[in-house]
C-alpha cells in the first residue's frame, strides 16, 4: 500500500506494537526493510494472536525486540538528530 510506503519512508525507523499476523503494520515493516530503515517490535504475550506478527518479525530477523523508549532511541536515533543545520539569518538594523 502506498500509505505504508509513505510512513516507512518518512520515518527514521519503524516500531511495531502488538501486531497480528495479517496486520497493516507488517506491510509497513516490509516497506521499512526494503528502504533499509531499522525496525523494532514490541510484542505482547506469546499466547496472544494480536502479538503473533511481532513475534514472527523478530524470529525472521526483520525486527529487533524493543522494550522501552531508550531502546527505540538506540534503534532509530534521537529526534532531530538528522536535521539540517539552521542557517544564520542576518538581523536587520533598527533605524530611528
């Protein structure tokens, strides 16, 4: 889907949370992998079908397990870390 491709392309990484086997999040993961973006997964219990997609992506090696915000930062980088530097703008002189 174009929407999943856009989401994957616009982000520095993708984190999938409790996704089922037929989840749209898995489509976004596929797009992120194709774009060489990092992918993390935060699954729920192994007995939950709602988390089966996360567990499958981790088993397949397409996603790494993340359990907290620090691990997401390590995976994807800090917000704004890759921003272009600000350009210096000359301040206009005030005249009286």
